């Protein structure tokens, strides 16, 4: 390349952040190949990264939870990113059959790596996460195996778990039916004990009793934990789990009496359509008696129902585990979306050019910051409350083992509420990130439409979010009603100070006064307590409590949200009371904590004002402080999302590329679409040309 070429390249590099579309012009003039080669390795976000006011590597460890967790996660992420077998760019362009086959191939390759590299269960879990493709393995490892571990006897675990963990059988979790989801007691599938043969007869008596939605059921699973109505001696004895073989281990064909298949396409392009969600019906299928999961309840050879020494509450331990993983997944999904939107907001420039200078980075607009930075703060808040929930699960498990059930109702309500709160906010947050990326966010190559389509089922599975909040509300109302003689525990301990919380109002007098963690926590405690007490008082007016609960359900949901937001805020603040090493790390997290809290206070200021805790002036001061905090987040924005340590492969987004080289890559991606394989589209000569030539009557319609 001559001197003139070098000069041109130098100029291009200096202007690229002002208007990367210049590259497209240069490509059109024949400079494309040279520029593409020379542009690789250039970091268009380097100036942003130089602004960091904290130790990024230390923040990565704070996000991961520990140095060991960071190293493990980083190792698995790079293993997947550097393996071409896990390429996912073409996924949205595949037909359904190709899509499923491609997913099966990736799952098989992932299992081969697990076996060949002798990965631990923890390493394997992270490997599957970074493969980033919904597959039957998610339900096998995430639901089928935990169900047997939590509800099976020692003999059952000894028989089934080795087969499952060696993938010699593939399992799913068949609970939801065509006619019933949240109402588990309404399930219609029956398991009738036949004392003559010592078997259960699995049957689907109605169309609505068809199992519907279980992931992995449609095409992959050989077995399922099926939830059915236990019928013994003609009487109903509750809903229980049964291990049922569905397909032959020789040729994978459905066994006699089993009708099984896929329920069809779901929302999105590739998205969750890589998962074979299934439909299942039984026609008097017989299984041995010992395939009922009998850790808690047992059916004897004589047909007697017996309760084991194991408390029934142990089942809730599994529920707490599953829901804490869902909260952890919420932080991952939201942080991915925020990472994409933040990086692109720093690259994108619109308006504000002065005297021919560069336009303004979109991230510098206050309207962009007020929408983006609370999402960034929320990602960190959810990460830390998820970390706390992991501790809570361990605590609950230890207490259950010691027959201590005192904290179980509170733990159940807490995890139910946080599952609902975090998944709803994350689903909305991903969509907001798409909007923050403007028109390009609507492109599949932005990664956001696929992320949204894959994530939103979390608002429904493992408990519909509104139903879960109503469960929390029942617990809160019960807690309020028992205050006179029972001390509230755990996340409801603040209710023990309800008298002072009802009487004392906010004392903040300046904007800076909102940077007091005590003032923030008290505000959220007072709001939650007053809303819960108010609901309790309203319910007391109804002669029929259930009628009152139904009538006041919308208010009860809002009270539950207030309680759950208090939990997240308080756990973020508690995290900051720990030792967090690294220059500027704790200070930066403190800013994010206040952003999260004051954003919620501003968003829900109607609650704080209606309960009488805040004055309009104090609410305004909180918003003033929030604007100041956005300015403090701004120089750290890019490095805060870098601290998630996500590879470009995992993000799956051109807009969120680590190097910020967005526009040339968008242009290249467009030409990879199969529609651009030819200049003249298939169908043009049959359907378009006759219109252009005014010969529509002769067209082959």
C-alpha cells in the first residue's frame, strides 16, 4: 500500500467513531479488503475504557463472587467461544428441523467435551450456559435430576441417578398440562394403583390432561418425571411424581400407550425453538410401583398410603433451589442486554455536531442515561441478591435436615417473590435495551430479539409471576395478622418494628441526604410495611376473606412488589458492608446501589407519597440526587459492562462487540443472509415481473 493509501487509512481511523458509515463508501470504491484487514484488532471503545475509575479486574471478581468462580467461568466461556462447533450466527436462519438437529449436534459435542476433559459438574454447568442454546439437556440436568434427588428414596436415587448422570437415559419434567399450569392440584393425569399386579396405571382421561410444554419431551427424552393424581382404592391422595419411560432405548420409538410429540413453533426466530417442548398422553400405561417417587409418601404392596419419616416440607428445598437459579439467570440475561445497549450507546453518535465536529455520543444524552443506567444498576442488584439466595438455599437445606422448619414459609415467600420481581423486570429491561439501540436493535444480529424471545418464558415457568406475587401477599397478610404474638423472621423482620415504621416519616432534608443507606432502607421498609398493613386492614372488612383477597388482589400484588424491592435494596446495601477489594470497586458499586434504590423510589414515588412517608419535596430531592448519580456512572459505564466478562460469542451481538467495530460488521452480516445469495430473488419472474410489465393476467398465480 502506498503513502496515499496509508494516509487515507489514518484519516479513516480518526473519523470512524464520528461516522463509521464512511467505511461503506470506501468499501464501494475498492478499499474494502485492505480496510477490513487493517481494522481488525482496533478497539473503538479504548477511550471509554481509559476513563475507568476502578480496578476492572477486581470488579470482575466481585461480579463473579470469588476469584475461583471467575477463573472457572472465564475458562469455560473461552472454551466455548474458541470452538467453531458452537457457532450460532446462522441459528435464526435455519428451518425448524435443521434447528433441532443443529441443537442436538451441539449438545452431543458439549457432552463429548465434558467426558473427554473430565469436567466437574460445576464446570459442565458453565459450559452449557455459554453454549447458549436452549436444549433438552437444560431440563435433564436442571429439573429431572434434581426432582429425583429431592423426592426419590435412597434406593431410587441409587438406581436412577447413575443412569441419568451418565446420560444413559434422558429425562424431562412433565408437570404442566394443556388445561392446568399454576394450579398443580388441578392436574388431571391419573396414576391408579393396581394391587393385583403391583403397578400404577398412568392415564390421560381428557384432552386437557395432555402434558403440554415440558422441554426435552417432544423428541429427545427417554424418561420423564410425570406428575399425576394418585388414586388408591378409588380415592384421590394428592398429586405425586412418577418416573415413566416414554421411548425405547433401542430405537427411540414411543412405547405402547404413549403418544408424544412436539407442540410446535414458539415466539421468535431461532430463540426457544431449539427446545423440543412436548405434548404427552398416556393410554393406560403400566409402570412398576417402585417408580413412584417415595421419599415423602409411599404406597405399600398392599395398597396402603404411608408417610415416611422425611418431612413433606423437604420438597420446598428443591423449589428454593430452582427459584434461586432463576434469579441468578435473570442477572445474566439482563446484564447481557445492558452490555449490548451500553457499548452501542457509546459507539452511536447522533446530532449535536458543532462546527463540523463529531456528533454527540448517544450515551451522553440524559434521556439515554435515565433509561440505561438503572438497568445497569439492576443487573448488579440482581446479581448480589442472587448470591444471597444461594446462601439462603444452603441455610434452608441445613435447617430442613435438622427438622427446623421455622424459616421455611418466609424462604418460600421470599424466593417466590424474587423470582417474579427479577424475571418481570429483566424481560421488560431486555426490551428497553432493544429500544435504546434504536432501529438497529430490531435486527436479529443485534442479539436482542433472540435474547428477549429466549428469556420471556421465565415470567411463566416455575410459577406465573402474578400468581407468585399473590402467594407472597398471603404470607405478608398472615405476618401482619400475627404481629401481636409471633416475631417475624428473615426478610420480614422489619415488620417487628411496624409501630415506628407507621409513625415516623422521612427526615431527609437535602439531595445528599439520600446517600445515607439507613435513610434509604427505612424509606423502603416504611413503604412496604404501610402497604402490607393497609391491605390487612382492608381485608378485615370482608366477612369472606377469600372474597376480599380476590377483590383486593391488585393492591396485594403492589404490596408484594414493595416487599420484594425492599429485599433487593437491603441485600445490595448489605453486600457493600462486606470487604470488597480493588481500587474504587466498592465506591463504584455504592453509586450503582443508590442509582437502583433512588430509581425505584422515583418510579414508585406514588407509593411513598400515598403512604405519607415522603413529602413531594423529599421525592424531588431524591430525583435530583439520581441525576447527579447518572453523571458519576457515565465515565465507568463501559468498564462496568466489561466487568461481566462476556465473550463476543456469548453476547451474540454485533452491536455489543467488545471492540465496538459495529457498522462494518453489520454491513458484512447483511450480505451473509441467504436472501442475498442471488441478486434476483426467487419468485421475481413469476410474481413481480408481470406487475412491472403490466402482464399480471398471464402471471402464474
